[in-house]
C-alpha cells in the first residue's frame, strides 16, 4: 500500500491507536504471507570489526570487548548442527572482519549449502567481486541495514563510513540476484519521525525482500552510553507501518525487541512480523557477540532457544515454516 510521508508520520506518532495499527498490520501479514513463522538459524561467527559505529558494542575502539572469531570448520560444524535441528535457513553474521576473505567465505558457503539450507550473509560492505563470488558459491540472501537515510545522522554515528557507498553496496547485491534484506534502527539520538518516514519510503522504493527494525539500545562501552534509547513501542509501530507498505516481504521479530521486553518478539509477531532468527551460536560466543547489552537468550543453548520459541509461536495460533521461507512477490 502506498502511503504519503504525512500519513506515515501520523501513524508513527499515534500512540493512542497503536493497537489498531498492529491489528491492521497483522491482518495484512496473514493475507499476504500466511500464518507460517520461518525460523532462521543465526550464527554470530566473529565479533571483530573494522568499523567504529558509535552505537555498536563491537565497534573497533571498544577495548572492553572480548574478541573472538570462529574458524571456517567451526562455522560449518555449527551450521550442520542447526540443519540437524530443522533450520532451513542459516544466517551468518559477523562484524566486518576481513580475515574472512573471498576464499574462506566461499568455502564456508559451499560447504553449508550441502546441508540443504538457504544461506544468508550479514557481513557488511564488500567489493562487487566478493558479492559475486559469494553468490556463485551458493549464498541466497544478503542482509545489510541502511540504518538511516538521514545522511548527516548516518555520518555522525558511523564515522569514516560513507552512506553513498553503503547504498551502492545494496544496489550491487540486488543486481547479483540475492534476496535483499535491509532495515533501520529506531530511536537513534537526533532521529525524527520524518526521518523514519523517509527510511520507510526508501525501503519501499528499493523493493527489498526483507526488512528488520531494531530499537536503539545504548551500550555502556560506546560514546552513546548515556543516551535514552529503548523505544520498543516506536519500533513496533515502525515495523507495523512497514508491513502495510510492503505487504509480502519477510519481516523478522528481532532479538533486540525481546531484549527490551520478555514478550517483545511475540508482540512483533502480533504486529506484522513473520520471521524469527534464533541464535544457534554455541558456548561463550553467544554472550560475547554483544551489539547491545542484555541480549535475550545469551545464556541459553541453541536447542533450548529453538524449542522455547516454537512453543511461543504455536501458542499464538501460528505454525512453524518447513521450507526455505523465500520471499515470493505478489
């Protein structure tokens, strides 16, 4: 559905009627993508990053972060375990760690594809040659949030990075035939409702296949540690408006929402979301991949996380998807 910027802003600002907004988004979700909730197994394989984003707990200059990187065979073994648990999509996420060069990533991707799963990458900005090689090795999807379309805000919060370059990376990914995922952070210092409305219009124009909304949660070891953040309700309203604007895309109920409220992911599923990405990373790595504090499920074991989520999803009257959960345009 096409909405004007003024209409989007009005919906984002209307706290009193947000339950009606959530109900409408849920109806649109049911009509366009059905009642299946697709589970994606998330492997956080390195918390080393070359960037210095002011809001991120694994930023390069955070000297308190305990760094790790999984070796390729460890990533592959973790993916095999996730596939054995029934996951049909593996999401590989890391900081921008250049140890994982083209050769290593292609090896990991090609091996994981042997487990009959879709492969999603979330590893940031790379060259066209890298994106092409990863696609040829079998990668199906790529997630890279634009974070904000307010270029002044972007450059203030992501020093030494270029908004234009990030946008060009999204276009490269799309050109190469990946399912393209992007998204934004809601509640950033200096962000306005008009800015969020522009973000949603940008995602609609880009014709993305998946979009994630993450509420800003201040990390104590970052320059934004004293900022307010924690805007779960606004993030949910943003996600619901996105479902109205992009009826058939995949929208995850993000872990950050669960971190702000024990019912956060379920609230998102009731407001238009149809994807959940349980963490299948094992052991201490789960705790060390700390983009923000208080990450939900950091102390759980993967099988337990999946089981608990499945029970909650079924309690909503929804079903667990059994296929790859690809975006089918209507």
